[in-house]
């Protein structure tokens, strides 16, 4: 899972374009990219589109609204072919339980649809551990635009004002044993150089994959989260050498390799 491309649910003419992009996930949005007056129409259009059969292409996720509109969204999109729903503005584990109950009522296969809570407020980030440990949770996401408005942060060029919050979400995910969080969107989709630099920083920080808003962002994000063949080869050789010797060994650059280093290499290989 490297990239998830958002598409406004109110623009069905873009769904096909998104499905033919190289994104790993197409993320149909029913929340803030859809104006309030268009919510019902968008939900119906998305449900109709989801009910058409598709043989292949990216996985499909849907971002749903909070509150009662969100319950109607969940009921409409709990269909075969949707692998996860993203819960906008999740504040607590109780909300994840409640969404799970709606899914249980409507989904075609029990437990088949996963949940990706989006944390967009101070209280949501502080509840990240509980939210990450709730049933069906696949991975967390940060909604940084809303979060910045909530906590009064104005990010600078390298987003360092958000590093502590981002790390907290990585820690909460690892502690709960779920997948690492999906990186936040970058809105200046014209600047692919800045996208690459900031995505590399997210990767070093423990994020896996990133949400995109424009098709041209997808290739850059996929590239950052695709390990080079040489990197995989090094990891394989390291694991093999460690398994053969069974203790601390030296790598090809003469550095000590112990179990912790081997765990990282095994994790890289397991992600493939
Ligand atoms: N999914 C699929 N196709 C998309 C797309 C998307 N998210 N964004 C743009 N495209 C298509 C355009 O339709 C256009 O196709 P064409 O060449 O066949 O005409 C092509 O990609 C180039 O688009 P461009 O003209 O550069 O962008 P735009 O001005 O049409 O759209 C946005 C810019 C930001 C409005 C649009 O990318 C968008 O709506 N993104 C998603 C926003 C969203 O869902 N936000 C919620 C989460 S934060
Ligand atoms: Mg938001």
C-alpha cells in the first residue's frame, strides 16, 4: 500500500480516471470535498458506481462523514468491492465501534470492510492509542488541515511543527499492532519536488504510503514507498547471513548487525 488517490464523490466523471491511475487505492470522498447541498446526490452516485462490477484495478476505499450523515454514508457504501471506509473526524474508539455496527448490518461478508479512522483534532490525537486498538481498524490517518485549525499550528516549509504529532500517530499504531499510518495529503500539487522531499521524511518517520489529491502525485509517492531492488537484496543477504551464524555478525560495510537490525530487514521483506 503506497498511494491512495482522493476523488470527490460529487464528481463521478473522475472515478474512471482515478481507477486507471497507478494508485494502489482509489479513495472516494463523501466528506469535505462534497458541498453540503450535494451530499445526498453524491452518496447515491457513489453507491450506484460501487454496485457496478469491476474486474480489476486499484482497491476502493470511501471516506464518510461524521455523525448521522456518516451513518447513511456507511449504509450506502457497505457493498462488495469496498475494502475500507475512512471515518472523517474520528474522536473516539466509541465512534469506531458505532461505525462497525452499521457496517455489520449492511456489509455482504461479515467483518469484510476495514476501518481507517482519520484523526483531525487535539482530542483525536490524544485518543490515538484507543482508536488504533478498536475493532476493524486497519490503519490511522491524520487530517492535518483540520488539526492545524484546531490546535493553532501554522506549518513552516518542512512541517516540523507537526513532527511530534505525526510521531505520536506512528507510535500509537505500532503499539496497537496495526499497519503504519497513511501519510497526510499535500495540497500544493504543482510542486512535485516538495512532495518527494516531504514524503521521504514521512517514510523515515514510520509512515507507509500517502494520500494524494492529484493523479500526478501518485508516481512520486509510489516511488518513495517502493524499495529499490538493491535494498531488498541487501536485506535478504543480511537475514541469510544472520540465520547462518545465529548471533551478532558484520554487514558488508563492516558494521555490527544484531537481532534489532535483522528485525528491520525482515520487516522490509515482509512488506513486499
Ligand atoms: N482523480 C482523478 N482524476 C483527476 C483528479 C483526481 N483526484 N484530479 C484531477 N484529475 C484529472 C483531471 O480531470 C484532468 O483530466 P483530463 O486531462 O482528462 O482533463 C487531469 O487529471 C489533470 O487535472 P488538472 O487540470 O491538473 O486538475 P484540476 O484543476 O482539474 O483539479 C483538483 C484539481 C485539486 C480540484 C482535483 O485534483 C481534485 O478534486 N482532487 C481531489 C480533491 C479531494 O478529493 N479532496 C478531499 C481530500 S483532501
Ligand atoms: Mg479534514
